[in-house]
C-alpha cells in the first residue's frame, strides 16, 4: 500500500487538506471545496445491477475494477463508495470492500472501525433519543406524547432482539413503553449525512428532524430540544470524506452508507461533489438493483445535489440470470440455456428502468469460470440483438486488465453519447401519485394499496406541509415486487404500503412495503462465526 499522502497527490490534494488516520487512510477537509469551487466537474458514471440473488452480482467489485480499468487505459478516475455497516459484515456479506483483485484497502479497517463515522452516527442518534426521554422525565416542558415519539435508537449491528423492546422499566416518572431500534445505516441521520451539501446544510437538516408529536398533536423538532450543536460536535469530523486506495494504488472516496432497501442507498453528496472537482471521471454505485438504488440515486440524490449523470453500468452475471430463470442455486455450475433465456427478462427490465431517466447505459457481464461458451454466446447475441452496449469483465481475477474492455466501453459512451438525464417525477405531485409512479414504472406493479394507518399518515404529513418531497420506498431488494420469493419479472402484482414514515430532516417520505425490517437479523451461520477460521490477529487485506 502507498502512503495516503501519495494517494492524495495523485488527485492534486495539497497536504494541508489531508487529515491522516494512520499511514493508509485519511479524511479530506471540507475546506478544500473553497479552492475547488471554480473547477469544472468531471463526468459521473453510476454502477447499478439486476435484482440481486444468492449467486452474486459483484456491483462494488465492478465499481472498483472499472475505476482501476479507467486508470489503466490512461483516464484518471476516482471511485466513490458507501461505507460498510457492521451488521452485514458480521451477518451475510462478511465485508463490503470489493473482492479478489478489485479491492479497496485497508479492507479490514474499512469494514470494521474505519475512521469512526459509524460510531459518531450511532452516538449521535442515541444522544437524541436520550435527550427526548430526559425531557419527558424532567417535567416534559415540550409536552411530548410518549406514545408518539418518532425517533428510534440505533445500533450498527444486525440484532433482531431489538426490533421490539420495553424501555423505562423501573422509572418512577416515566411509564414503560414499547420501542424499537433501527440499524444505524437505516436511521434518518445517516440519510442526512449523505444528502447534506455542506456543514451548514447538515446543521439545518438536523434541526429540522421531527422527533415526536406533542399531546395536542403538534410536531416537535430537534431544534426544540436545543441539542443540534452537541450533535454537530459528535458529527463534525464524520462530515469529511474518507480517502483510501484500491489494490492497484488508485484513489477511492468511501463516505456514508445508507441501505438502499430502507434508505436511499448512495454515498454522500459531499464526497461525490468533491470527487467531481478532483477527477475527470467519477465512478459511483447505488445499492441493490436499478429498481431501488438507481431509482433513488436519480430521483433523490441527483435532484438534491444538482448532479447530471453521464452513463450507467448495469451489472449482471450469467449465474444470477439463470436463477431468475428458475435454475436452483445448487445447480448453477451446470449449463442451462433455457434458464438463461427465461431469466434475461430481469436484465431487460432494469435496462428499461435506467432508460426512463434518459441516461445511456452499458451492460457489464461479470464473468465467472462456470459460464459456458454457449451461455456467453447467447447473452452476447441477446445484447447485440436488443441494441445494448455490453462488455465482459473479469476484475475479480484480473484486476484492472479485466476491466479494460469495460473501461473503453464506458469511455465510448462518455465521448459519443449524450445524457438527457431527468427525474421520474415532480416533487410537487401528491404523495400517493409519486408512490404510484415508482411502483408502476420501476417495479412493474399493477396497483398500489394502502393500510388505514398509511392513509392517515399520508394525510398528516400533507397537513404539516411535507407532501412536496421525494419518496424513498422501503422494499425488499430480492424481487421487483414486495415478495422476496418472486424472481424474474413478476406480473400483475399489487404493492401494499403498510406504513409511511417521515424523515423531515432528510426531507423525504418513507413508505414501507411488505415485511421490510429497519433492524435486520443475523443468518443461521453468521459471517462472525465463519471468522473463527481466521486468526484474530491476521489481516484479511491482500
């Protein structure tokens, strides 16, 4: 690994803006933006994917490999990624820093404590919760209704036991009540970190967080608690983007990490806008498939930040497409052209989703050794017959060299195709109309229905003036529908909105569908258990 000051020099960052966290990682001071203000922006490339499966798609790996590939062909590039959450790291994923030779390092540090951003967020979230309950205990001067507290405590861990808990037991001045924890990356404060344009905007958004209702049905905001400066003390360092490097010594920003099935699934606006001033090409990713992460990237992040993306890479694997076509996971090593033909509809749907935003796209086929010659030939011909640019990618095994064709394909789009980016809906539309547009256009739903509770919440938010905001729909990432068991491209399904939450500081509405949980659980054999096979003092970095 190179010294982090040398990595900063590659993108012309002066030492005075580098805040080192050891020799291999650093934060970049926001003060650099004053110096960069008049520089033109680079071109922005989004990496998204088909509906994820157990077979794996490799979106983060491809994002890292593409940036390495661009640098390999002589195009300076900077990749912007989300920070890993400890929940998935110790749950199913086991890490979120890429894989093979397409890796950001020091991967173990990044996956675990990194520069403390997740700890700062968790502490801030729980400080707010503690101050709400303390206000009630100390005579309740804000007249907070304990049954209508909106703010949730958080933990950056998958812990299903915290989905429903009883607090204030044994207190003499407070009645015990049922509460729930959310995972840190699903909290509104994470969304605010990633949607804030600068420190002042972050502070304003924090003050605008709606934490509860009063007993006479009036909204209570965080500014009423008078603790925004305390929150800012905890968060001020976390606002600075984190600089690390790829295995091949190319720069990478990793900053912020909201889930895309619950929150908006994109790294911070601060890091992306800084990167666009520092590099002619910026590669970024959005969580899960184009129905979730890409939709929220286009409709929320780009609108808020004034970003105009120039190209989209849609990642697919033959293995995953065969699963969407009905082939069992256990049988994916075997050739199955029929399953591939049946499953390619999922790729087509995600390409259509991207097309609706007016941004040119390219299919990246993340190549596995088990892909047969006939399967590869079929998917290549399908792309050609349907007019889709495509490239095969082997970055896991080959690093930057494995992304050369992909990098050249992306540059062909950036040089020869014009982006006509536009959002899918106008923020001024009624809440239910915006929900309907996303559910029908992105997911392919026939209709949207609402529980009585959701209907009431929508009316309440409109009454309070929060109806002119984007919608950030919480939905399973495992299906285009709200049923995680339905693969491919479901038809004639109905989306049920069971609850609608308000993120007033982030300035979006969160409709919850199906059985989406804001606090995930661990699998039967968590990645934490699998780590027993690796000595605790052995670094996992290459």
